[in-house]
């Protein structure tokens, strides 16, 4: 319903901010880190938002970047992870670090986040990797249908030969990006010599434009 809210920053509280838009004050819940990154009181700010409406509650959650919003939405789709836990994870773990942890099955990184134990970390990894696997299977079927007429592009050949790029693509898929648009973004990068995390961050910069 609300993609973002842009207006004057009126208040900064412990777990939320108030943004004035045309005389209306929007209460937006954010992580402490997210609040710190916003401008000063009185400045114009733009906050990416997630609107949640329930029978007994209507809340708006805010994020500094589109990647943080996508990570939040993904986490809400994991059983047992609520909005509060998802915001805490965003305060501790950057989207690129989170995506890499899921792809590499790094439970240790996820359990550093308050409220995430070994069982929760395993569930997050399992459910999000399953989502990626399903998307990849669908794409594989499409590729099989078109393989007689389509030839592999240079970037596809590079990706298949480079494990770091494959991990980066999978990590960006965790954050909700389509594989084709990721590959298109990677065509603009000098990928040689970059680490997986560097590839993820550079990919995010391009995809977020």
C-alpha cells in the first residue's frame, strides 16, 4: 500500500520515528541502527515502508534501503519470525551479510542475532534456500525449452565457471531479485578478483538504481 514515505523528520524515539507529510504525522517503526542513519530533526527524509494491517493493529515499518525492506519481507515469510525479530536482525546483519550466510549455510552468523538460536537459524536457511531452489527449477525448465534456439552469453559462461559469482547470484536471489536481472547487472561489473561479499554489494548498488 505504501512503497515509501517522504517528508519532514519530526521525532526520533527509541523504536520509531515520526515523519510529517502535508500535516499528517506518520509513526514508522524502525531498528535503532536505521533511526541513527536518518537525517536530523527538521530534514527531509525518504523511508521505504512495509504496511501491516491486522484486526487489532495497523503498523508501518521503515527502512533506509530497498534491500533492507526486501530482507524484512523475506524474514516475515519464515515461520516463527515476527516483525520485531526481523527488525532486530536488520540492526545486526546487513542484507549482503545475511544473504551470504543463508547461501553458505552459516548458522553461526545468524545465531549472533538476539532471539535467533540454532533451530531458528536452521529454519531460516532451510526455508529461504528452498525458495531459491524452487525458482531455479522453474528457470531450468524454461531454459530447457529454449535451449535449441538460445546460446549461452559470455556472462553465463563466466558465472558457471566461477563459484563466487554463483554464490553472489544465489545470495541476491535471497534478497528477492530475479536471476536474469542479476546476470544483466553483472555484465556491467569487472568481476575478476572480487570476493563473494564484494560481488553482492556491487550487485546491490546496480540493482538498486
